[in-house]
């Protein structure tokens, strides 16, 4: 999308303001279907940094994710530009990759379609 969907921007802004990770979403971007839960950017960055920190080869990259963890506009004046997924999967037929879920950052302007709900998550 050259113009980000205002409703999707509002959903992302609410996730950021509430610091909640219970909003499940499925998006289409670049032909891929990604399904999972949204997380506030700061929470997403922290989790990615923790995973990287535990890696012998990738440990040095963990600091990059924590160095920029403070929002550029703490008053919320600027709308979010990215969705931050955790426990997310790329849907490939009836299979979700990775099986355990991954961490994805997707530019809102690149989302061509979306729906509320996560095909891999159930409250029951």
C-alpha cells in the first residue's frame, strides 16, 4: 500500500499505547500470509535482543535492538509505521513456518490485506 490503511495504523497505535500483546492479526505482504500476535515495539525489541544475546555468533547484534528501544515520539504524536509480530508464522498451505512462531517486523505501508485473528491461535 502506498498509503497505509488508517484502521490498521489505529490498531498498531492501540497496541503501542496499551503495551498489550493479545491482539492477533493476519496480514498479506509481498505475497506472504503472516499470522500471529502484535506486540509493542519496545517489547518486541527486548525479546529479539534476548534471543540474539544467547547466540555465540549473533550476540553482538543484541545491543542494536536495545539501543533504539525508546520510542522516537513518546507522546504518541507520530503514528506507528511498523507492525511487530511475535509468536508469528508464515502460512504455507496448511503449515506455519516456523512451527514454534517467530518475530517479524512489517512495514504497515507494505500490507496489502489484513484481518483480525490468528489462524494458529485459539483461546480454547
